């Protein structure tokens, strides 16, 4: 059977013998009614747990809209027209609205990237700016001692609106909701304090209740405050198929439930070989982002098996601390030992990769230089087919194969 996987802005194919194919993990069928901007406008007209946005804001108030940066697939440009129309209808002036790109610990944008994210209309009508981790206001501290330090443009606004997409997150449970504030527009120190709890077993994909990271994120966001959120769920083609607006927690939870019905996929058993892709750009822009697909794939591969990770990684590893940790280690075990004694943001992703490497081999199909890939404990390949052939040689010609074309979004769940 021919399989096709996204890599960068293109695709790559490979042939898997049908007798070896245990399954292709694609989203479950769900009822789809409205999509795209029409679904966004429907959600805004039916807010969950709040009044309509036009009844919340008032003329003369300043409004900060927080959205994701270039490493996330959030189609801000499809969401902003409905938001702007609602704000203008309430009498809010253009000069009082700022669209803030939540960088977290990521790099800044170029003006062209900001325009592409915001859309031509929003970019021309309102101020668009990156969050600034060096210009934050301290708004308190959570019970777990995480400082609530929020970028000034957001902290000082009269009203705060959060945009995001909801998908599985490997230690926060789900993306979206309060994550726009923490870690989105927080300081590196605050993010590091929150993320240090990733070593807790309850900090895992698909879990909200009892997840220390998600609970800390939402406590921090409550201290800052958000008046309205507009979150979406995307299908495998990055189209908006569900939206929810209103209360920061209630609207987010509605989409988490929808996501489980869409992307939580049952598998009969773990496979010898798992082929996984982030789905292409922008999710595989670097290894720091591509790792998310790997973390979901770990739930599908047997001990001693092979994960074939497909991602362009055109911008390399993608984060300085992550790169330092990956290149520092002499063996994967060095990384898991280090994270236990000295948590460091960026290093946490290196440790997460190491935890997979302790159970399975990783064959990386990317644009990275082969010797560099070997130096970070993975086996380099230029095509998925070459990687698959090598995996069969390792595991036997009778090895079972699972394919995850949208690995960052699909969460395997073994039956039993």
C-alpha cells in the first residue's frame, strides 16, 4: 500500500506491504456542519459561559488579542475578521486594539511573517507586535511558586482575548485555552518553573484533571485574567472544523471533548515500526517542534521497535538550549539523568526524546545533515522508503507497521 506523508511544504511516499500494515491512524469521523470563518462566527454568536464579546467590551477600552506564533498552525488570519467586526460593532477603536503574537520561548517574527499570520486586513488596521519577555509585569505567583509575569502589552490592556487551537500536548494535556498566557506571553523563568513539572507522570497528553502543568497554567491565567477566548480545532488539512468562544476554561473544555472524539485513536496493540509525520509545515519547521509527533508515536511502538520520524527540520534544532543539551550528551541516558537533577527549558525536549530512545530506535527523515543526525543519537535517512526498508531489516520482514500521518494531533490508545 502506498502511503503519503507531509514533510515541509511537500509530501513523501513509501510502500508498505499490506500484510505488514497494522493500521493508518487518521482522525475519526465526526459530524461536520460549518467550517472555516463561518464556524468562527457561529461560535462567537453562541459563547460558552460568557456574554457575547460585543457586550463585554466598551468604547474607549484597550484590547489585547493574544494569538500563536509561526510555530503553530493557528489560522489567525481566518479568525481575525470576525473578531474585528465584533469589536468595531461594540465601538472599540482600531487604535485601541493590539494583536500580540505569543512567542513563549521562540524566536521573533519578521514583519512579513506577522502579516502572513494576522492576515492583510488585521495587519493593516491594528497594531501587531511580538510578545516581549524582557518587558513584563509581575501579576502574582501560583501555589506551585510559578511567577505570573505577563508581557506589558497584554498585562496593561483593559480587555484580554485569547486565540488558539486545541490539540494534544505531551505534558500540558492539551494546547489552547490559558496556554496563550502561560507560556505564551510569559518570561522564560516563569515558563521554566511551570514546565519543570513535566517529569510528573500525571503531566501527559490528553489529561487535564490532576495534571500539575495544566492546573498551574490555568491558575496563572486566572491571576492575569482573560475576558474571552476563541479557540478552534483543525482537521488534517488545517481547516477549522470546530470553534468555541467565551469563558477561558469552559469553552476550552468543550473543544477538548470534541478533540478526543476526533483524534484519540484506538490501536489493537503496539507495532514494531511506527511511521510518524507532523503533517508538514509549519509543524516540522525544526526538531524542537517535530518532537511533538515523536512523543505521540511513543504510545504506539513496542519496546525495542523503530519510530520513523518524518519532518523537514529546515531550521535545524530550533532552540539554543535544546541544541546545547542534544550536542552535550554522550548517550541518551545522559539527558534523562540531567533533567532529573537540573530542569532547564529547552533541555526538557531533549530529555523527552531521550526517553523515547531508551525504548526504541529513531530513524529521522529530514533535511538535516546525516552526520549531525547521528550525533544526536538518531539514524538519518533521505526518504521514508529507505528508512522503512532499514527498519524491516532490523525488526524482520514480518514486522507490523503503524502509520501516523498527523502525529502531532493523533493520540494512539492501545486497547486493553
